């Protein structure tokens, strides 16, 4: 496989419903762009979710870090560049860069993915073919740093509960990872500013009907987050957000 096939370029235009009150794409839209680009590239490489289904396998996002310099505005074009970075034990790594229409860099991201055995709902051994996709001659986004392992916030802070709706579920039949991010940032106090750095660890799945408690603690600009399932107290995701005021 040529190195050019291992690096994927995709352009999207920010739609009105993807922008927030400031007229710029939200962090949720940015994360959706990244997820879509990763899926499209995986399809081109022959290892997308629908292509792996015959092997009873699917991809799940394990860890994500996004650092934004500038958020694109409504109607602006965004070019997403993404490439596989290698395999470490059960994890496949993938990096991203985002550029504006003028070529200016908007942000970068790095991620870690697991193969899921659909029937057993457990991680599966990484496919050998995925190891061959790694791009070794390109600098890692964020230096490949996913950040330190995250911990739960202290008991103080704010919390809010969310009921999982059918529309929150993805093709793996569990809550889409972007919904976890949405529920985490919803608990950040008003006036925190603009989200500049996001780290998330996805630890467990939740399904329709579950109640999810989102807790947030911090005095700004950094906040810690934990999402738990109310029925059994299971931690579903941990996050760290850093905000800047402009």
C-alpha cells in the first residue's frame, strides 16, 4: 500500500445546526468530524465497521485528546487529515489535523481504538492488517500524547443526570462517544470560556433507558469529569477539559 493511501483528506463545511451561540462549530461537531473521517478512511482501507461485521468485530474508541486553536465558523470549510499511527498491544492509534480554508491549522487530535468482539462485548486481538497501515514518516499530532491517565473528580462540584434515548445509540447499539462528551461539558459552569483541550477515556458502554450521572469539579480553567451509570455506579467515562477566555 502506498503511503498516500494511508493518509486521508476530507473536507466538510460547517452547517448552521453544527454551530453554537458564538457562530462557530461546537466541540461536539469537531468530534463528529473526526469520527466520520476515521470511519471513511477505515472503509477505504477495508476495515470499517460494516466491513468487519462479517468477522463479528467492530471498532470502539478508547481514548481521545483534542486540542483546538481556533474553531471554524458557520459556512466555513474544514479540511480533516487523518492517518493510522501504529498498534500497541490491543490498541490502534490514529491522529488528526484540522485546517481552515486558507490552510491555517485549527486543531489537532490523537486517539486510541479497540476492536470489539460483538457477541462477547469484549476487546478482540488486533488484526495483523491494521499494523501494516501505520504511517511512520509523519510527525505525530500532539506528539502522540494522549495525556496522563485520568481520575474521578472529588465529590464537590456540580452534577446532572441524563436519560439515554434511542437517538443516543450508534451502530454498535450503545451510546455514541460524542454523547458522553456532550454530557460532560454540559456540567461546566457558565462563563468558563472556550474549550481548548479535551481528554476523554471511554471505559464502559451504556444503552437505551440507562440513567447517566455527569459530575464535574474544578475552579477553572481546568475541570475534571466523571460519567457513571446510576443503576450500578459503574464509571462509563472520565474526562479532563481546559478552557480559555477570549
